C-alpha cells in the first residue's frame, strides 16, 4: 500500500472549485505561480482533471493577454498587483 499526501493549498483550490460545481474538463486554467508548494502541484492537479493549463510567473510577457484567455485564474504569488 502506497500513501501519498497532497499539498493542502492546491488541494483546497480543487475542493473549492468542485464545491461550486466548476467543471474543469476542457477549461483553460491560468496558474500564476511556479512554486513547488502551490504552483506546480496545482498545475498537476488541474491537468489530472483534464484542464488545459498555462503556467505564468513574474517574468511572463503580456500576462494580461493570457489571463483574458482563461476560463479559470489561480494566483499564488504573494506579490500584490502581479
């Protein structure tokens, strides 16, 4: 038997989306964070739910263009205004 643990913040994001009935399959999600604690696990969880995911960070060019294309936006940068 193999036990695995999911990071709590990304897991919480998925649970909230499920609670409100947000369908992830086929949606375009933009994740603004590449951190090991939130961004990457959340990206993988969204991919597992068959969402198309774009990962952005502070060096991403034209972030506003990418976010306007998104059905779902998740940000965890800790930086105001990003």
